[in-house]
């Protein structure tokens, strides 16, 4: 094997190329690779945090939905209770109003009965005086007539 100057020149040029690449090309290339690896690692970490956050948000959402359902059930129960109370109050008020109307009607009936009795007394007194007048064939004077009517009213 012949080692000549060309081979030594090529080896020297190759050595210079390796040194130049190691000195000027390799560090930025490694920095770019490390930056990219760091960016990928950060992205994966963010994805893991996002999944954890999503899981936590789903748990909170489920909890909030359960609380909302419980609250809705409480509101529904309260509204049913209130509706029952309103119905009972309306029944009580209607019964009281009915009792009041019955009492008013009974008072009015009693008043009409008393009025009818008074008219009946007047009619009976007038008939009695007329009958007595026919029997006696004479008219009683007005003062005696009024006294007699008063006595008859008192008796009836």
C-alpha cells in the first residue's frame, strides 16, 4: 500500500472538516435537537396535566350535577309542600267564608221572620178590631184602637 501526499492531504482535509463540524456545526445542531426534545417533553407534560385537569373538571362537573339535582329535588319538594299549604289555606278560607255566608243568611232569615211576625201581629190586630167592631156595631175611637193594637201586639 502506497501512502502518498494526496492521501495525507485528504486525511488532513477530512480532519479539518471534522474539527470544523465539531466546533461550528455540531453545537447548534445539538442545541436545536435538545430544544426540540425539551419542547416535546414540555408538550407531553402539558398533555398529562391537561388530562389530569380534564379528569378533575369531569369530577367537579359530576359533583355539581349531583348537587343541582339534589337542589332541584328540594325545590320541587318545597313547591309541592307550599302548593298543599295554599290548597289547605284556600279550603279553610272557603269554609270560613261559607260559614259567614250561612250565618248572614240565617240572620237575614231571622230578621225576615221577625218582620213577618210583626206584619202578622198588625194584620191580626186589624182583623180583631174589625171583628170586634162588627160585633159591637160601633167604631172604636183612634186612641182606644191604638191601645188595643198595642195590647194585642204584646200578647202575640
